[in-house]
């Protein structure tokens, strides 16, 4: 992210609102939410800093409604790491095949679950691996949900980003 101009801030605010509303609306479906997909798409097109900014904004705002606690920090770290990975991918590859983006979305569901599990297993009184394996079905819901949401969001959101890049980054 070279500079935070008004258009880029507006784009980030729109994406944060999309993810927050989507996360709240889908909260009745365990671990299925658009946050990871939105962060991946923004990281790819706007870079790692945008992914980190969105990770913080989306987590903070949606957890104000869904509930906040110590896990909020680890959610921000997990989604921030996913944003950084996506940003690095976007900077190193000019044309990213869509199947690679889908693989990243699925992998990110499991990565997110692993990182959050590292911090929450003490609550149960069991070992980490017991806690993590018990949560794998929910990580699988997250991974599959990411792939489905990516299939639905990517065509439209990538079109918006490509227009942004053509109008604002290529002219600077």
C-alpha cells in the first residue's frame, strides 16, 4: 500500500463493512463467514498492509456485536497473517490462477483454526492436540465456507480492484 488516499480508504471501509455484515449475518452457521475471503482478496490486490488493516477493523467491529475476549487478539493475528501471505502472493505473482486463490482460501481456514487453537486449548484442561482435533470439523466448515464465498465474491470484488488499480495506481 503505497499511500492511503481517499479512494483506498473508502475501498477498505467498504470491504470492512461487507465482511462485518456478512460475518454477523452468517453467525448462525458455525465458522462460515466472509472475513477470510475478503482479507485474501484485499491482500492480493492492495498488499499486506491492507490485509492487516482489514483484519483489525473487521475483527474489532464484528466482535463488538458477536462478543469479544482474549480470542479477539488471536483472531486479528490469524487474519493479519493471512492478509500478509495474500499480499506477498499478490506482489510476487502478476497473474494468480484462480485455483491457487481457492487453495489459499481453504488452507487459510485451517491455518486460522490452528492459530486460534494454540491460544484457547488451556480453557478445556486437555492437551493441545485433543483440543485441535476436536475442532477440526469447525476448521473444515471454515475452509469450505472460504472456498464457496471466494467463488461468489472474487469475480465482482476483483473487478472493482482491477478498476481501482487501473485508475489510481497506474497513473501515479
